[in-house]
C-alpha cells in the first residue's frame, strides 16, 4: 500500500479509536500493534516492550514528576488565594484592577503549579465571586480566569515544553527561555483586552476597597517564598548550577518544605494526597510518552513519517501557507486531545517539515504551545470551560464560552506577532545560551 494512503488510514483509525473513550496511551499502543502485525508480522510485537521501556530510559524524564510534585504541593495550600489577595491589594486602584490582578495571579500560579485546571480552580474560587460582587460582567469574570489558567503550559517551568523537548530531542533549557517573552506578551494582551472590555461595558465597581500600605506588605511573606523558588529554579538551570532534572528535584523538595512550614501542611494524610496525585499524573504522562514512542516507531517502520515529510516538502507552496495549514491542524487537534498527546503524536512528524521549510524548532515549540492553549478553552473538550462551570454553576457554559472567545483572538494575535517577529521566542535563548546553530 502507498505510504501516504496508509498514513491516512492510520490517522483515521487512530482518531476513531481515541474518540471511543479509550485512554490515549492504550489507544496508541493498540493502533501500533495492529498495524505492525498486519504489515511486519507477529515478530514485530517482540520489539514493542523494548521500544516502550527504551523511550522511558531518559534522565530528562525525571524532571516531569519533580515539577509535578512542585505544582501539587503549591496547589494543596492556600498559595493561590494568597497570591490572588496580594495582587488585588496592590492593583485595586488600577482601572479594571481586579480582573488584572486575577490574570496576574493566574500567570504566577500557573507557572508555579504547571496545571491549567488547578489554576482555574484555585484563582477562580476567589476571583469569580469577587468580580461578580463588584459589578464586573460575568463573561469577563469567567473568560479571564479560563484563559489565565492556560498560561501554565507556556510560562516556565512547563511540563508540555519538557515533553516537546524529549519528543524532538530539543534543549529543554532553551524551550523554557523561549516561553518567557511570549508568555509575558500573552499576559499583556489578556490584560489589555480585559481593561478595554471592562471600560466598554460601562460597569463600575460596586464597592471600592481601600488597602493601607501595611495591608499590602503584610501578605507578601506568604507569597514571596514560592516566587523565590521559581526564580531560584530558573537561575540554577541557566546559571550552570544543575541540570533540569536536578533543579526540579530541589525545587520539589523546597516547595514541600514551604508548604509544610508556612501553610502547616503537616498531616500525613495531606502529604500522602500530594504524593498520590503527583504519582498518578506522572504515570499518566510517562505512559503516554512511552506509547507515543511505539506509535512513532510504527509510523517510521511503515515509512509513513518519511513519506509525509517528503510529500509536504515537495509541495510548491509558500512556507507561510504551509505554516498556516499546520496551525489549523494543531488547533483542530487541540479541540479533541490533551496537549501532551498532540505534541507526542504530531511533533515527530512535523519537526522535519518545519525544519526543511526554514523554521526554527524552538520558535515552533512556542507556536505549537499557544495552539494547545486555544484548545483548553475551546469546545468540545475545553477542560477549563468545565472547571469554571463547576466553580460557578449558575453561569451557563455558553456565557463562559462567549467570555473566552476574545482571549482566543488574543492568542491568535500572539501567534501572528510571533510569525512577524520570531525573535520574540528566539532572542532570549540565544542571549542566555548562545546561538543554537
């Protein structure tokens, strides 16, 4: 069978299998096993365990559970509420200050936790009722939290960036640095839209709350230690002090200690819950990584990957038309699949295509991640929308979606700006670590 036709069949069957409700990892393993047996015979199954476990034989993978423990220890405390309250006290006099403080809290908390749903839950439980009480439109209140929660997969340390780095054998340190300026750009776009939308709506705060300087300073000791840990983790990584995995391990230990000392997270049951939840999430991600490795081997063994890359390379189209098509594919894939699954399935196929077209793989990682952010606040599987609906069940899902759409446009603007000015993603990594090529 022609490899391109076979690739279409594999893609269609994979989509149908994943839509059946089966887990992503099991679906990829099932599809891989069936096509390997059909085209290479039963002996090909002997290689599957070796490929599966070989994909996990990487020191860099140790950073994933460590960063997840960092996030879980932060998410299990009142750090999100304190972060929200601290920013609200400092920004209360800024026009649209409450929604701006919510977005700032989302950006910082998502960077610390690395979890989009956890960010929505932690900041949304405090922010949404307060914004509604002060007269902010419900669409802005819910949409800003839903969009703000997506920032954790872009702002370092980011689990999705680690997964992309492992899948494409790209420097994780460069990927983290590449997400800094685009992450700040997205936060700025979100804040600008929120301030404009609040002003346009004509709503005014129902009750202006005034805070003294002592009130503003009083809460900082509960927030600054976590922020200091994040800054320390990034300094250790880029200062040549430790590898990403070693840095993540130290960061996880420090976050646990801060949670225990400041927030009195001392009971064995609470500590067990942090480790249990971290283990579950880590195993899920590692299982998908290993299964995606088998899936990639199957595609390569049947010459599907090579044929698709060659076919796209032979197309006589402008490279920006090609990039537009890739972005459309990523957005649609993000509507239905979690970011980790999309990255592991698509990155090995797309990487040779974008490199042959003259695009920087570090820059592409940022563009891909923003596309995945769009999927987190878009139906039918937009997880953040359902988390927000759970926090405020009296607000319809339709109204939450309407409130999120302007932030989707902000993400599309960010992608456009990255296309016009790729240095937004590549300048900082090149400055800190030197040119990649």
